[in-house]
């Protein structure tokens, strides 16, 4: 398979890069500043694209790779891939579901605790020597707080399971009510936000869910409410989020994703009721290796004419 | 029935418990509070002058209740302390003098367990460190943050399976952590029991310290235990600083003998070993695991309830000694 051209959209995992390099003819897209020149030269050799949450395969790229057979995403989210175009052209698409579910759910709870209990703020307090000048203040209890989940898929369910162990009542909003759960369903997101204290975004990013957390939702969540985003930055109207936080209309936020990563609104840097993470939801050694192995497994299966492991299209 | 200030039962307050800042007024409407720190008299003189007939004492977790202190209160019958921990009190002497003791019972257990889990996730997933990274504007410069460690599958050893330890275990199970514990006695729980902390450490890669500080548990966690925990090991301490040999912990962290620590308590608070302040793999907090608006409200109600019960000759709500 060393002659099969695979285009890696951006740096994402040195382990994955090494393995792709061993097995295929790997092209690192980021090493070619002149993209058009690169495509003119090499487009016909490329039969697979490996993308992730930052860079995938949009219509333009797909159209410029006439031999493209498969897009294998190093992510579960598919928002960076033009799925319709792939379907149209018979291009296979795979992602990395399940292997990262637990890590993302763990981080969602970690963010809830960090925001409500001000853990990062506490750590700063000690490191700055402020404990010697006085005790820290009271924070908000996490156990028993009502948690509202947007999107009750794999990750949403895993978050619910963990939050339940803290005595948190669970409710959710999604396109349709899910059978087989006892959680309270809200067909209106604003209603869900009005009735929970912690709102967590756990759905896929699609044109319908872009800016699903808007000003109205944030105000419904309110001055004591906390927003947790482990989905995609564009799920939340970031400009509105910043002003809601600065003006105290929203109580706090734990954010792992932003609209224009790696840019993070600087006005958030001085706030002690937010926790800001650099998109690390699946960022553990164990899980990134599992994700990489899934990408490799899907590519191998495809080129050996075997059933794909985790096909989307 | 309106009571004048002089009719209210008297309570000597030591250690200026912080919940009084919020609930002082309510408390003062029920009891005549004697507050030595508001007087210009030195403590001993204050006690001799004002507290000889006082039957009840309210003290903080930092007040050392020693035989010498107790001897200054000839009429003392009950001590109510704001902490769950009792390591600051000479319970044998209280028993000998026939003084009842009430503590905070289990009102802090949920908040403390929440915080322990928060620290554990923070250390393993580098939450505070990554937050610093973003706030320092480093993300655009270094596109990828170093990979952290998965919480699921971690073998967590809980040292002390009392009220707090059980709440910690309950919370960690859905994360896929494998729980075992060390305690003075085996408990009716489905987790493997180890009577010896060193053995527990060899079988685990996370230790969560949830036990009381006593003569037996002082420096229970020492270099041998930490080496047994191993280079991937993490220690979370929300109990008392002195349960860990702090110097040896710092050494092990600095030398990479364990992977990280989440510490809410220290040997000599509010002092924290310098070496820890520059480590990226530790999360430090200023003894706040119990400290929420909810728990303070509960504490006020419990302290007030215990004292009321005493003055009405009813059983204490959260008694510590068998009286």
C-alpha cells in the first residue's frame, strides 16, 4: 500500500503520522504553503484524506482530488467534511465514535466541577501567595444541581450517567425524544435552559445547530446558570456569550471549544467564572492512540476491500 | 416570648469560625456569644473574667482543645466544633471531664467528595494547567496542548472509607475507575479491601486520602507508599495535611517518582511548600473542599441545632463521644 497517496489535512497526532508514513505515501498538507501548486502536482495520487476537528475535506478540496475514495476523520464530529458532496461522488467517510466518548464526558464533568467550585481559581490563589492574606470565598455546590444536556447521543448519555452519581437531575433537548430513558425531555431549548442550572452542549454541529445556544438561551440559563461546551465552538454565539458573561447575565462557562480556534476572546481571560481549555476533549494518550488505530483500521479495510470499521457514508 | 440579651444562653466562641461572618446575626439572636477576639483582654484573662459559668463552647477546626484549655472552663459541659475532623481536640480529656462533643457530622461529605473528584480529573486531564496555557495566550503559538491521561480504567485506592470515602467511590464508579480501599475495618461494600496502605498503593495508580487524622494515620502516606504507587501515580488529599509526609511527597513529585498530586490540605496551612508552586502537574487549593454556600448554610443550622438541643436537655444532633 506504500504507493497509495494519503493526504493528512493538518498535524493531529505524531503516532498517526508515523503509522501513515509507514504504510502509505503520506502527503502532509501543511508542508505545502502553495496549495494550488501542490494539488496540480499530486492531486492524482491522492486516494484518501485524513482530517480532524480543525481541517477536513470541504467541497473545494474534494473537487480538486479526482481520485479521492475515502475521507477518514480523526474525530467523531463531521462538521469539517462536506458529507453531501461525498455521498454524491461515492466517497466513503469514517470517523472515530465510541473510543472518545468517555474522555469527552469525563472532561464535561471536570469542567462543571472546575467552574462551580472554582478549582482553577483556587490553584491561582495559592500560587500567587494569596492564601496567606486570607481564606478563599464560598463557591457553589455541584452535587444535586440540575443538568440539561443538548443532544442525548453517546456523549450526552455518558455525561448523564456520570452526573447522576452526583445526584444531579437530568433533562435534555434533542431533535426528538429518545425512547428508553427516564430523563425529562424538552422540545424547546429555551425551556430546557430555563429549567436547569448547568447546560451542556453535546450534539453534532450541523447547519441546524449552529448558534443553537444564542442570547435567548443564555438569558434563560441566567445569572446563576453555567454553560459547558464540549461540542463545537459554532454551537454557541460567542460574541453574545462574551457579553453575557461580562454583564453577569450568565453565571459562568466551561469551554473546550471556540468559534475560531485557536483564538479565544481575550475578554474571557480575566474572568474567574470561566474555565478555558484548548480543545482537549479527547486529548489523552490512550484515546488518541485508539482514535489513530481506528483511522488506520478504516483506511486498511477500505484498501483491502473489507467492510469499513466505522463508516458514516 | 421576647428574650432580653441576658436571657439567651451563653456560648464561648473560640477560633472565630468563618461561618459567623455570614450567620453571626442569626446566631446572636439565639445565643449570647462571648467572643474573646473582640476584647482587648488577653484570652486567659477574658476567660477568667467572663467565661467561668459558661457551659457551652463553639470552636473552629483550628482551635487546639487541650487539657490546659479545658481546665480554664470549670462549668463547661458541651463543645460544638465546626469541623468534621476531630484531630484538634483531646477527646479523652473531654470524656474524662464529662464534656459532650458534637462536630459537623457528614454535612460536608458531598461537597468534599465533589472537590476530590474535581481535583482528580484536573490532575489527570491537566484542566488547570491547560486553562493557564490558554489564558497566557499560548494556544495560537503552540497549536497542540500535550496529551493528558484518561480517567477511566484508573485503579483508585481510597484511604479511609467513611462518609467521604464512600461518596468519592460512588462518584468515580461511572467514570470506569476501579475502586479499592484501605480502612481500619472491612466494610460491607463490593470493593476489594486492603488492611495495609502500602499494599493498596501497589495495586493502585491513584490514592485518594479520605481518612481522619489520628496518631495512627500521621505520616501514613510516606516515601515507601508513594514509590509503591509508582511513576504514573496520583495522590489526592482532601483530608488533613499531616496524613502525608509532606517533605517526602514534595521530593517524590520533584524527582518524578509519582506523576502528580491534587492537594487541598497541607502540614502548615496556609503555607505551601515553595517547590510545589512551580510544578505543572499539581493542583493546589486553600482548604476549600468543604466550602460552599450550601454547606455553610447547613453548618449554621447544625451548629445552632446542636447548641439548642444542649440547652433544651435534648440529645445532640451530631454527637461524637458516647455519653
